[in-house]
């Protein structure tokens, strides 16, 4: 039974190795991942589905087709509709708010705290400058006994910034390193504890 806590810790670490999960689709986002419904984002407290919609400047004005959902890498500047789907059902009963921040921390859009019973928090943002931004979900959750700023879900965004192959490969290599590291830890723990668990209790070690 001694191995159980260690294995739980390892599985938890593996689950947190990748916080952004693209949900599939028929086109590629700026990071090369296919996106149709945005992507799932989590922290230690909450899980949401994030999606952003941008109008294609090459799209005909009379074309009423719905724009494809983007994940956290937005390909262009301009007006953007952001939607955060609250996947935790209990969070839909609590006041939530959303801020869109520039890299320097200044807010360029904000949704005030309110209970969102339908479960979807939306914000309209006009991105005028390429760069890094953040979407921050705030939840007034008295059950956590944790400050709102501590439990906030921070969602890093890039706008009109091409992801270079070297950067993408580095991210993939880091993710694989975490996976192999966790697997190695599990094997090492198993190799150490299993022989001791199988050893008869009455058997004594040789002097």
C-alpha cells in the first residue's frame, strides 16, 4: 500500500503536464493544432472550454457562415469574440468574471462579476497590437477558502504571432520529457516497493 500515494502523485503530475487540449476540427490554428470548438484549459481549481472567433478579412461581406473557433493562438488582429464555457456545473451557480489583459497587465476588456446560469461567459475584444495577452477567469468561490486571485484561471493568448517550428518542437520535447520522467518515476517506485511487498513477513534479512 506504500506505493499507492506515490502512484497517485505521478498520475496527477502526468495529468497536469498538458493544460491545453485542442478539441479537434477541420483547420489548423497558429500552433499547428486542429481547432473547431476551441480548447479545454484547466488549473488546480477549474476547467473551461475556451474559444475565440475572428472574422476573416478575405471572407465575403454577404457570407453568413460562422467563423471557425480558435484556441489560444489567434492568427490575426481585430475584433474578436471570446467565449469561456464553464464546464464545472457548480461554478455556474457562483459569481464569475473575465478580464482580458495585455502583457503589461493592463485590462483591455472586462466582464463584471455575475452569476452566469447558462454557463458561457463572453467578451468582445478589439486586438490592435500583435503580442501576448491573458484571459483571466475569476470565481467567487467561498467553498475553497482561497483568494479569488489565487484560484483564478489564467489563459495565455498570442495574437498575430507566428509560432516558429523551433518553438513548437521545443514545447513538444518538453511535454515528452515530462511524460517519460513520470513513467520513469513509476517504474522506479514499482521496482523498489513491489519486491518488498511480496516478501514474506516472517522472512528476516541475512546478517
